[in-house]
C-alpha cells in the first residue's frame, strides 16, 4: 500500500494512504479530543437517520433529511483550507500541514462542546469537588436528578470536558424527564444522559450488523432509540452489549457494574465461574463452525476429563450465563458432551514430547484430582507414579456415580487418554505402602495426596445396628461393583444432598416399591442440585423436608419396622454454619422396611500412618496452604476432597490442576501447564440480524421418560444430535467479544518520569503528589507540607515508582483526601503502595 507523509504540529509522520488525520495524529502521539469517534467504529461520515425510532413507547419520526455531522470536537486546521475540518473523517494527504492545538481551535472546540453539555447533566462537571466526590451527598446541594451518573470519575464526557473546558455562559441544566428503561436484560437505557454521538447506532448497525438501535433528527436534535419496536428484543437485539461498551456516558449502563480488574469476570461469567476456567465461548463458536475437533481441543486445554464432565459436571457456568437473563441459559454442559463425543484427536497432534526432568512424584489416589495432577505433572516431564489401594482407577467417579449418569466406558475413555502420558500405575496397594512422608523419605521428590472422601458418615441413634440399615456411599459402591444388592419394598433415605438423590433413585431401580427422602433442609436449602431433585420427584420419590431422624424402629430387635423423626426448626446459624435445631415436642413416624443414611462423606486418614507429621484439621481434612496446596510437610501436597471436603468432580479436577502447578514450581519448573491444543479462531465482529433471537428457547436434552428410566440403570440423558447442538450453540451471546473493543484514547496526563532531575524542578511548597508504577498505575497519593522533600525521600526508597505528578495546595490534607476518595470510587480500593511505601509513611 502506498504511503504518504504529512506534518502535524511541526512533526512529520508517514502513514498508509487512506488514513484519517486523527489516525495519523494518534500514531504520532498527538491527542485530538473526540466523542463520536471510537477506534473500533467506522467514521460517522455519511451516517443517515432511520425513518423512525422508539424512545420507550413513544414512536418518533425523522424530520430532517440529512447526514449526521459528528460532535466536531476533533476539528483541526489544515494549511490551505478555510475554516476547520473534522480530523476523524478527513483523509490525510501527502504534504498536508495540520495544526491541532491553536487558541482558535481550542475556542471553537469549547463552542462545539456547548450544545452537547447544555442538555446533559453537567453540574458535576462544573464542580470544583468533582474529583473527590463520593456521590452520596452534594456539597453544592445540587438535586440528584441534575447530577452525573455512576460513571463520574471514569466517564469520557467528564475527561473531554475537563480537557477542552466548559464555557462560562453554560446555562443550568433543566431535567427533561426522559424515559429511564431498566425492564430489559443486562443493561439500562437512560435517555437523559444520551448526547447523540451515535456510537451505539454505528456499532449495532455497521459493526454487529444487527440494527436494533437507530436514530432520527427531531426539532434539530438527535434522538436514539430502538428501530422496529419499543423493546430491544423485538427490535432484534442480540444483547451483545457492544453498544454499552462504546457509550461515552452512562446513557447505556451495565446492570451489574464492575471495577477495573473485574471486567472480564463480570462480562464473561461462564468462563470465570468454571472452576477449571475453560474457554466456554470459544468452544461454542467452534461448534457453530462445525469444527468439533477444535471445540474438544479447547476443552482439553483445561481438563483431561472432557467426556466425564460432559455427563456429570454440575455446570456452575450455566447458573451465571448471561443468556439466562435474556430467557434461558445456554446448555453448556450438554454441548461439552457433544464436543467430546464428536471431536477427533486434533488435540493429541498438538501435544509436544515433554523433556524429562529427572524428578519423581508420587500421586496417592486415582480419583479426579489425582488423575488430573498426574496428567499435568507428566506433561511437565516429571516421572509420575499413580498409587491406588483398589483394583481400578477413577475413585468416586467409578465407585459411586450411578451408571444412569456416567457409563463406565465414558470414564475409561478419559482415563486411557491420561495414562498415555507415560504414567506408572500401582494398584491394590496396602495402606502402609502409601504413607506420604515415608514416600518422601524413600526417593520421591514430591507427593500429592488425593484420596477423596470414600467413607459414609453415620449417626449415633437407636436402631443403627438393625439388618436393613445401610450407609449411602457403601450402597452405591456395591451396586457399581456389580454385587447383588437387594432392597426392601419400602425405603427411606436420610439426607438432602446429591448422594442421597443417587441412593434414592438407585433404590427405585433395584425394585423398591416406595422410596422416600427425609432431610433437615427446606426446598431452598437442600444441597442437592435443583435438577436432581426435579428428576427425583418425576420418578415418584417423595421428599419430606424439615425432619431429622430420632431413632430407627423395630419389632423384633433385628429388622427395620419404621423410623421416628423430629421436627427441624432451623439448619444453619446466623453465620451460615451448619447448626441444626429441633422441636423435640413435634415428632412423627414413617413405616419402612429399610433405612439408608446419606448424610455426608468423610475421608479415611489411616493411610497417613501413625504419628504423621502432616497436620489435619478438626474436620478431619488435611490442612494445606490455600495458595500452593502444600501441607505442613515440605514437598507433600494435597488436593481434592481430602482438602475441600465432599466436592464435585469439576472442583476436584480444578484442585488437581492448581496442585500440579505448585508441585512443578516446587520441583524447579515454571508452573506453566498451559498448552495450546486448538487453532486460533478468527475474530468476526459481524453478528447479523436474526428474527426472534432473544426468544430462542433452550434446546431440550433428549432423555428417557420417567416411566422408562426407573426400570434399569440405562443412561437417562441421550445427548444432542448435530442439529440440536448447532441450534443450541447459536444462542450464545458471545459475551467475550465485548472485550475485543479498545478504549477510546484519554486526554494526555501531566506525569513525568520519577527522576532526581525532574524532582529538583518541584517547588518547596505544600501540595499533593502521586506516584505511578511502570504501567502508569497510581501506587501512592500523598499530601505533604513540602512535596519536594517527600519526593526526594521516595526516590531513595520506592523502587516501584517510575512516574509522578504533583499539584500545589496549601490545604494538602483535604486535597489528598479528595484524590484518595476519587481513586477509591474508581477502583474500589486504595492505592496498593507496596512495602516500601508502608515503611516510609
């Protein structure tokens, strides 16, 4: 592409043909103010109004046939051209001479800002206290409706107004009482704060291709609104919230606000709430592209159990899915299963052969945490020995999860992939062969304990010794081992968690005629997942809430006849801790032939050996450093249920990942277990129109009917076919694409390098200074009677400080307080400072 050279403020810059003056100035580092322009939006030149729009329920017709002229804050002077030109949509020419900052230009920019601010709340922008305002009370007694929005302190209009300046004849703002719409998902629309910059219109129309938002001219003003209906949904909105991202005011505002550093977690909550941090939006896009091997590769980058998780993950990602605020969350777990079942072995082709480190690691326990840690440690080149006291690998995934939820061949598929990583496996070990500190003493450089919670908790009540009283986990294990397990006609299961649900449903499948669950909790407090409880009830299992077992009844002292229950009045104390209370005067009895207790699990700690140096908590779990998973013994780590207590498979997997990172670091590695197994997905900001997108229903998982499924242990959920998977994946809002937008350039700051030479230029006067690190983040705000002395002292002690800025103020304590308040309002915390600053001040 041909290049041209032009001069801006006396400096030459070479840019490709077709570059605008603003883009050339940005390249040169010359700031030009702008509101309608945005680095990721097309120019406003040629932008035409809609025939009509809706502002709330009001339909407004366009009354001027003209193009949008822009905010005109970016005007510059070009030699040889009369008047001003707008730099955002004027193409730079070879030899052009441009001036951006003359007094004439500055005055005209101030005049052009006048009509923008006149109808926008601007009392806060004129207030001398704006930087330190808490927004709780107003020192100038400005009515709340005349003040600025929650973006004060982090608002483009505020930054621009402070940079350009506001004319002294700016009239008092008169509230227009325009609609504030907050009855649709994800974001609010406050028309009182709209400045008509058309950014939202252009991003929706020209970047996303959706056209749910438009604008009209009415009585000389620009009015923005929905295009075909009063509601966003009926106007075709896809709730990508790109419009919110580019809005320079609080006119479009996320309902869930976030502080700097929280943005990604708030806007992409599915990924943030996945314990393993799987890139969910990315693998959904690969599914939409019909690249199922790529989708599987994305999942394999974070977990070695894609098949298992596709069947049994409790999907916390779906609980927070932003699509759920539109209508129903994406079926993320079902799509993970589809990817695992339809993806090929592309991910294997991307694996590189690890370099042996010569380090040996013993992993005790072959459940989800142990297998995960073993996989990643082997991938880092360590020699891993997996130690298991039983004859099979998989832990509770194999032993306790019913086959109607997780077929054994699905589990074995993932385990076989893990064992391909040259992992030594030792099965049927005796307890004394797995004593962790002995292993450490006998040649293993590190040990990871992941034995899980394999024991059922019991109760100390009368009747526990009767023939037909069983423990839940033992009951499930016996079934999965293929033993002949007989149940009585009437079964009562004590417990309200997922294990209790599995026990009750399994008893039904074994031939029980009547199954009841009894639990302390009410419907909302039950720890079992809501969908599991729903399945229970569909299968005819009754649930008695708010009752606890008092004693198990018998006629002959041998066999169960019934169970006496006592009313539970509360389960948790005021701090949310488990502390059940009972009304002993309110009891009832249930006739039953069998009682199965599923009230929780515990870990068998006998493998630690006698006088173990490994510290254990009163709750009988191993105490670890929460950051590193290291126990009280150096080089011995623990994770999974032995640390977490009873946990989900995905939580155990995430624990195994984190432990592997720490163990690798302990062994001298870098702790980086990331591997890129998928291809780069091309970013395409164009979404296009789709009629009825907002109301697309969640695709229902094909499943056996309750009548069919209670007859046997056959798999209940049958999985999506290709059409169903594609239909469901396209419902995703692509929330992460909002993170692709760049921030509009800020006006230049006055900070300078923190050097002795620059500090010498500071006067010996009272004032406030701010120190910034190399990323230009404020790390200290200090008011002092002599700021030069304070800065000189900081020069000697504060290594993090690379830049500084100061202002003179005799009321330095008050000014320091204002600036700290502004920082707190913006970031939700005070400047980090660092140890050096703490010592200094």
